[in-house]
C-alpha cells in the first residue's frame, strides 16, 4: 500500500468550469476526510465519510461542492461553477476506526486548484 | 478567536538548537495531533496524543489536558527539520474532522 493517493496533483481551470478530484485512501481505512487549505492557513475540515456514508459536512461546503464515496473505497470531490475563491489545496486523509479509537490518520499530498 | 492557537508563528534557529512549539486549544478534545507539512503540501502525522508524553527519535510531544496545552520539542535540530508544524485537535462531540492551528513555520539554519 502506497498511502493516500490524490489525483490530480495540480489543476488549473477557468472560472465557471467544473472540476473533480479523486482520493484513494489506504485500503483498510474506513474513514475518509476532505480538507481545504488556503495559503498561509491551516487546513479546514470540509466533510468525512465512514465507509460510503457521508456523516458530516462543514458549512464551508457550499451547494457547489459535492463529495461521494460510492463503494466505500475511493472518493471524489466535485466543485461546480468554480470561483477564484475556490483556489486552494484540497487535502484528503483516511483513518481506521472512529471516536476514541482512531488509528493511522494519514494524509494525501493534496490537489492544488488554481481558478483563473 | 481560533479554537487552536500555535506559537510562535515563525521560528528560525541554528542547527543543533532545542526547539519548542506550543499549541493551546479552547475546546474539550478526544485527541491532539502534531503534523509536519513540507513545501508542496504533503502532510505527515507525527504524533496523536490524548494524554502524557510521546517520543519518536528526536521528537517529543507532551500534552496537559487540564491546561489545554501541548508542546512539540525537537532535540538536536537539523536543517531537514525545516517545515511547517501544525497542531490539530479532535473535538469531543463536534464534527469528526480535525480543527487545525495555522502552523509554525520552522527554519533550521546550518
């Protein structure tokens, strides 16, 4: 297992276009998280899945954002009608377990989105 | 006010110095993470703490639950330790994701 994989690494898109990012977690991890990080700031939580169920969504996740994890394995994050303010690093992380029992919290290298 | 505050924001030190990075938080937590982020974005989890102290190589992390404070120490610092160090907490009863500090940008000069 090579850890958490995110694709693409970089994406440049024109304002108004739709973009989709993919995250492949560590195979035995049941939890998958999406974060967004803007320049000079710490990451901010967007949403997380336990298996295929999306259990929590931050208010940062506007209606233009949607995330799926259809088979409880990889996840996609789609941004519709991108805006310049969406430019950020989008980070994915995965872990095993939940609550007080949380193991192996591992981040991917991120997808850097630039909206021009 | 951020739920997670780190200090200092920036730290430049000479190789070999003992480094301390502090993290204070304002909410009840189930766990605290120390993370290392290198240029280009990759984040590595260094420690996950819920009490006491952990040590890995030259890195030591401590947490005081009563005082809502944690520290990350680096002994015999080296230029390859240069990175952004981020404190993140899992709140009790909140969203299951982490809440992050803004990070401490550490530069170790040879």
